[in-house]
C-alpha cells in the first residue's frame, strides 16, 4: 500500500451514504415515516443501520476524508439529525422531495462534492447493510481507492465472496486479475437457482454489494453518456436548489419530473465502456443486504431449535422461526419457518420463503389508505414523540414526550379541545394571552379554537397525557401559527 499512501494523501475522499430507501419488505417495523435505515435491527446495542454505516467507516488518517454526504428524504430530516447527534457525527445532508431511486441520489451527491472539493473520490455506501469485519471492510475500501489512483476513469465496486448459490442478489462476473482486484466483464441480475449454482461452481462470480468507489467526475461523465436527460434535469434541479446548511434541497418541481432509476440500470450495466473502466475488489467479510426479514434473521443468534426470539416469547416444539415482539407476550406452538413481527398496531405472520413479497401487503395498505403503511402508533417529531394509546369516536388519548428545551408549534384546532395532565417533568403552557407552568399531577384544559403551545423549559423529558375530544381528531386539524422547525 506504499503507493496508495503517497498518491492519495492530498485527494479529498467524500463518503456518500444513500439513506433514502423505503424498506417496505421489513414492514411492519419499517414504515414510510420511519424506514429501516433508522431502525436498530441487527448488531449489539441500539445503533441503527444508518449509524452503523457511518461508524464502521474508519479510513486511515493519511487520507483526506471529508465529512460524509447523506442523501435522504425530506420527511426524515429531523430523524436524521437526531441520529447523527446521538453518535456525535456531522454530515452534509441532501434532502430529496420524492424518492427517485439511487442514480439521482448519487448524481446529487457528485454535484455537491464537486461544488466543495477538487475532483473528489466518492465512497458510496447504502445505509442498510450488515458487515461483520470492519477492519477488512476498510482495508478493502482503501484498496479500491488505490485502483482509482492508478486507473483514473474507473468505477470500482466491492464484490462479496459468495458462500452459497444465492438467488436474491445480483452478481459480478470478473475478468483479468489486477494488483488489488479484478477487471469486471459484466453485472448479472438475480439468477435462478440453477444459474446461481453454476456461478458458485465457476469461481468467476461475486455478489454485488452495491458499494462503489469512483471519482465524482467519472460518475457525471457516465450519466452524460448513458442518462443524458436525467443528468440535465438533475443539474438544473441542483443549480436552482435551496441551500440551508446542513440541508441542501434540489428544486422540487424539476426533481419531480425525473424518471426513477437505479445506479445499476442507469450506468453500471452499460460498463465497461470505451471511456470508463470497471473493476472489483473482493470483500472477504461477512456481508448482508438487509432487504427482508429472512436476511435479518441470518444476522441474529439462534436457540437450539434454530429460532431467533426477540422480546417476550414462549416457544414450544417450534423450529426455524424469527419472532420479534416489542410489547406483549407471543407464544409459538408446533410451527416452523415462520416470521412473526408484533408491533403495537400491526401483526405480521409470514412464511420465511415468502418474505420478499411483503411489499405487496404495503401496497394493499396504501391502496386502502391505511395509516399502518406510513406511521407507527408511536410517531416521532422534532420535539419528541407521541403515542396514540386509545381512541374511539369523538375522543383520542395520547402519551406525549417533549425533549428538554423543545417546544411544539404555536397552534390551534377547529374541531377539538384538549386536556393535558403532566406525568413527569415541567410543562410551560401558553393558552391565548396566558403563559403558566405545570408540574407532576397538575393539569389544564385547552378549549376548541384557542391558540396554544406546549414547551419543556426543564432539563429532563416532559411527559403528559393528552385527552382530545371533538368531532374530528386527525393530525391535519392543526393550524400552525409559529414553529421552531419551519413546518407549515
């Protein structure tokens, strides 16, 4: 690696974290408002997949590694900031107004990188992978960066050494061996079982990890060659965007006109070309693309009957099951090959072999305008969270937590009144022209139509019980008059 040290010490390295996925196949834990990259699904502790992705990246100090660019959905901006803050990480955040797959995301990141650095090397990482050996992962990335240095106009991908004939992954067909990797002949889409077995037997195919190293200018050159119209629209959207550090927003009207496209379909399947080479560096670490409950189950510890049981579970005469319960007791008796995910407002029971089709359930929920496709019962907000613990016609009961020094918007309602009871902490209440404090076991009443605000002036979380009553109790009956978080 001596050549790598000498040649890369002054080149900017910009990690790009792609965190805009919906994670529909991990419903009911992953939902539109709180998708899988923000969940703690695997690994020790409470770190989410996004946090694990950021923390495992530990390139050598001699590399000029810049703060990462995270590309995410506008709806998740406060959730993203909270998760960055909790692991003491900073990032430049590109917010997409609507999901258009990974090719537009990477293009925006490349445009941003070139706005702030000389021709940066991008290390492109999806935010939903499980990688066991961090040292091997970073060593492999370092080797990929080295290949960029010796072969300038090259896209380098990480290929995972296959351990079995997997039909759920794309494959990389390798060619001539290089110093730290291989030339790539082509990418191959997910094969059938017989084809996957032939790939494994040949030794010439690796799993496509979806992790890439390339220069920002190389990506834009490839987009110009293979997706000219998309690049034109993305460039216009970026140039007319709104930049309010740490948030960078492309122009939403132009962005909405884009065709959705993945990195693979837009560019990689057209490579290598006359102008752009394609190479691969093997990743020897255990790797998993956490795209389904079946893949999540592979990363968890098993009992003597090959079950993974998370939460309050009783299992008798049951085998090869993955069960997760967040709140109540779940009992299994005489079953096998099941995935059972129990949440406060939805229960999934599926055969392990059918986990790839869970997104069909989410489509059905969306078609029927069911909120369970979008939010959990417990909904996170920039000021804290609320949990809708009970409701019937004309009333709703919520448990609300407001973080220290945080405040809800100044607002009013046309259709409901509210009663607030302080469970713990101190509440500062504004109701029309009056402002007063409430402490534990004290309460107040907010009449229909009154301007009001709830704040936490203290240093510990404020928890209250809110009882709403009225003819209409949905969240769109909020008229915000002032808001610390810029929400309309």
